[in-house]
């Protein structure tokens, strides 16, 4: 099956469903899956490594791996500026700690509380609006222009406030934004 096929998301969801369930009974450990993106949430580096090992184990059954080149760790909480120990995968590759990372189009920033940087989203929004005005100018009615802006320019899932509120304990983030697939499953690497 080729990448981008209509069935790709369905088959991917079937294969990684067990990943979401691997920490179901663990307190304070969370996995968020969206398309081929995985977000791991844990209250400590040790717990994050434990969660990473569980995910790697579940992903090994369908012969999938986390792409460390597209993965990063981010620390949020009172000790966000303290250097963390290196996190390595079961294959020995290390995942880097970053000051900000992109997840589903939103940049999350390392800080005491969960913060999002919406500058890139704003730039993309204004670029899209200007592209619409550059194409249609003042020819279309206001209703058409507003509908085009609503459907083409407003980023999905962006909180306009840009702040998820305070957190009581530190959170460590690990994002594996793309996983390598073995040829027998999908035929191409995602």
C-alpha cells in the first residue's frame, strides 16, 4: 500500500492501537496519538524512559520504530531549566532535549507552565489570508471571503489564548513525529 492511500490511517490506527493502551493502568503516564504522531507525557525522566520502553516494545510487534531524528524531549514544570539526563532508545540512539518543539502545528515552549508559541501560526494565518486577497481581491462578496478565511486560514486546534494553564508537577514530553515502517506492512517509510 502506498503512503497517502486512503487506507493508510486506518491500518496505522489498527497497528498502533496497542501503544495507546500500554500505559492504561499507569498513574500519571499518558500517551496521545494523532495520525503518525505520538506524544508521551510523564512526571519524571525515569517515568518517561519507562513509557518509552513500553512504546518501543509495542511498536516492535508490527516491526515499527521511533524515528529519533524527528523526536524530541521537552521539560515543563518548576525545574524546567535544570539539565536532564540523556534519554536513549532501546537501540542506543539518544533523543535530544529541546527548548521548543512542534506538535500538530503548535510550538510548545519549555517553561514553568505549559506555554505555546503562536507566532508561527499567526504568520501562516496572515500568509494564507494575503494569498486569498491576492487571488480574489475585492471581487468576491464579504460572505465568500469570510468563508474562505474560515475554511482555509484558521489553524485547527489552536487555542487563541495560547496558554493551557498552570501545572502542579513537572511534565516531560517526548514526541515521535514519524515512525519508520518496515516494507512488509506499508511498503514505504512514513
